[in-house]
């Protein structure tokens, strides 16, 4: 059955392919996610328990309280006013959880969100914060903590395949005879440069292996890093070091879609209806941060990071607290942030710092 006419965005993409030929996947994905008149991220209600996926930042206020503990420690160490920045803040869920604490401590809250609709919603939710449409708008000279939760995996990727002779082909999006979006392979014009960059970070690719690379990741990381003079950078995301990400365990790459909390490999049908994502190459992120003068403390699981910042306090019974159904439900919700079978182990945190030593504690032991 043809998917022609599913949405105006699909029709516009179909017309573009008819005019220009098959699209590079990052162009297709960019439209599917960010098109102002039909992109997925312009839809309300995409994040949360009733949406297509949840994040630690939106799941429970306990996540924000863990960040607040780290920020309090950082403020004591640096001895000056703190900026707390959420890059990719969506509708301001995380900042809203931090608002009261920030007001009492004198922290300056900032959010970065590309979507005008979501930025407006965030401002309504946290009117005391300052919001920007891109990281380029962030002022320089920031001191404090910058957090990016599932920011990088939302950047468009190029879809590639390793040929038998070791070169790369580009997997583009074309149309079949019934007008449905389909994969079309063409030679990759800069394949040798891509292969060289991956090899320098330890990737060992096999013939017919599918893979994705993210053209905008390094530039975005560099921009964010350039704004922070002193403090911590925390990148939370699905991903792995380069060698593991492009190793034999992932011959089909990591490109996938999320719709109603279900994962699918169908990333072409009805663009704008579903989230499209791929794992982050944390080796590239680390390489970029080191070049910007940051000390990279390591890559750890979300559960390990949250345990270091006091999430166990959220699970412990208070003296004299009676066990109740509501208490059990609350503890279960917090536990999902650190559960081995869920986001606690799937989400990784890259901890980097400049002119502070707090990062080492965040990957090794509880804060004191």
C-alpha cells in the first residue's frame, strides 16, 4: 500500500525527491524531525509517559534533585554565581523541577531549544529562566553546569554501508514505483575521509556493515564547550565509544524509530510521525572536548552517575515512614532511573570539566 498523501510533509519530501533525486538521509531525517510545518519535534506531547518516549529528565523530579546536589557542590567549589544550562530543554521539564532550588541558591537558569513552540511552552513553565533558540546564542564566559540530555542523538545522521572492497556507499532516500519512500544506494563522495576519521578512533568495519555518522555533532559540542569557562559538561545519551559502536556487535547500525514507546527499524514511513535516532559516537565527542581544553573524566552509566549524586536518598525510607501503595509507586518510579534493564544502564553519561575537580567524584563515588 502506498504511503502517498499520508501528510503534507511526506508529500513535500516526495516532490523534492522527484525534482532533485534521492535525498541523503540526514536531509530526510532533518525534515522529518525539524520541519516547522510537520516535523516530529513540532508535535506536542512527544515526550513523557503518554508520548513516544521518556527521558530521565522528564520521568521524575529525583533526576533534577541529583543534578541540584552536584550543582550545589560545584557552587561551593567555584565560589561564585552558577549558571545551570539545559541544552535541548524541550518544554522546560527539567528546568521546572530545578526552578525553586535555583531561586533559593541564586543560580541562573538557561535553556536552549530550537522549536519556537516548545521554547514558548518552556518560558511559560519557567518564566524566570532565559531561553535561547540555539547554542550559538549562549553567552560566553559561563560558570557552572551544562547538561544535554539526549541532545546529540537527535541530530540527523548519514546512513552508510561498507562495500566488499572496503569503500562506503551512501544510503539515500528515494521513491519506489508506488511512491513509497525506499532506500537507494549511491557512491559516497567523501567515503575515504569518513573511513579515515573512524579508523583514527579505533573503528574496525566489516564488508556489508551498516553504519551512521553524525555530521553536526562535533560542531555542536564545540560550540557548547566554548561557552563554558569553568564547570562541568554532562552529555547523557544512547551511545558508545567509537570502537564499540562500529564493531561486529552492530552489523546493522543503530538507526531506529520510536513511536508510542515502541522501537522500530522503519525510519522512512510517514515522516514527522515518529522520532528517528541513532546512537552517539562518544569517541568523537570526547575527542572534540579534549581539543577544546576540557578534562574528560569518563563515560559511565546513568545509574552510576545518579548513585554518585544521591539518588539512593530518594529510595530510602524516612525514619518512621509507613509503607503505603503511593510510597511504593513513588519508589518504583525513582528506581526506573537506575534500573539495570532500562534507562539506568542504556543511557550513558560523558563527564567533562574545566577548572574544577568535581567530575572525578561523579564517576567514582558518592558526593560528600
